[in-house]
């Protein structure tokens, strides 16, 4: 009997030792595998949401421009440049959007870059016209589920992953149904930024206080906007947290309209908790509050 007990005791000790060594082996392995994952760095958070949705745990994803600041004006910090230098892939919109970091990003080899504006269909490259009559491309491409899928596929192909949509037909149908009550209703947006979202879900185009780059427009344009808002029975004014909106507040007061926060930069949630579908759904729900 004593021999059996001794054998069991030795067996238990042996198992514990083996388990301890196994745990010691697994823990460094987890850290190592995470460190060995490719790094994808994007200019703005919405592009990081697309990258994270496309790659999941197959890559580390980060972004360099603060989401609380307009991407048109943000500059690259030293830490941002370090991220770019260590990235395996860099995803950005293009030089006309991330104006102040364009020099740094465009200096990298083409093979390292995914430039979103190049993925637009040909008929979208003359979609907007500025105050001087010159055509420009609407740079807010991350609000297009079609372009988001194109960026996702480029990333999946780059890292040898199965190619699949991050926003499916079923997702589109569900969000379209969610937005049914918003169709045929008008609203004012702080700046001309959500054309792709409007087109994707067949909504009425908004009346915009500012142009696509967030620049204020002339007095005549502002007066015409007020007249149109009254004629079309606009329900609210959407304002983005990264922009100052005193001009929107004045119009809201003049027309007796509510101001609704519209977060197209995805400020509220941590990156790893977001998918592109949840991001688009959050925007849809924010818009719906305009018509309640």
C-alpha cells in the first residue's frame, strides 16, 4: 500500500513539473506569435476599423492621426513616423485628404502602400465640384461599404488570407431596413462628408454647411442653405465632434433645429471592439435620432 501511495505521489509531482514547463513554454510563445504578426498602420481610425475587420488576429493594426482632430489638418508626430517605418502595410486615403502627412506616407514604396482613392470606380473620380468650378474627388471613401470591401480584399491578398467581404449583402439589407424611416427626409450636415453613405443606402442628400474639406462657404451659399432647409423641412443638423461648429449652432438657432452628434471618425469605441459592420450601424443609429 505504501508503495502505491509513493508511486501516485511521484506521478503527481511529475505531472505538475511537466505542466509547469508546458506553461512556461506557452506563455513566451504567445508573446512571440503576437510580436511576429505583421503590422498594418493606417492614417485614420476608420481605415483601421476596416483593416481590423479584414485581418482579425492575423495582424496588428494601428493608426497615426488622432480621431479627435480633422485629418486634413493633423500632422505626423515622431511616434507616428516610427509606426510608419515599422509597418508591413500602410493604408491611407491619398495626398488630397491627409494633406499634412502626405509627404511622409508617399515617400514609402508603392508595394507598401494601399491608397484608397485609387480603388474608386472610374465614374466616381469626378463626383464633387468645388466653389471655383473645379472637380475633385470625395475623399471620405471609408463610408462606402463597396470601397471598404475593396480595401479589405487588398489586405487579405497581401497577407495570404481568404478573401471575403467585411460588409455583406445581408449586412446591407439589414442596415437599409434600419434606415427605412430616414428615407425621403432631409437634414443638414456640418460638412459635405457622407455622400458615399447616402448613396449606399439610398437616402436624400444632405444640405451641407461646409464643403468636403471642412472649409466654410460664402454668405450667398449660407443664405441659400437656410432657404432650402425651410423649403425641404430639414429635421436636424449633424455635427462632427472633431470640428468646431459655431456656424452650425447659429443655423440651428435661426431655424430652430436640433444638433445631433455624428461620429464618422469612430471616436467612442476601442478599435479591437469594433467591426466595420458595427461602425456603419452606429452611424445609421446616430442618423435615425434626427428623425425621432
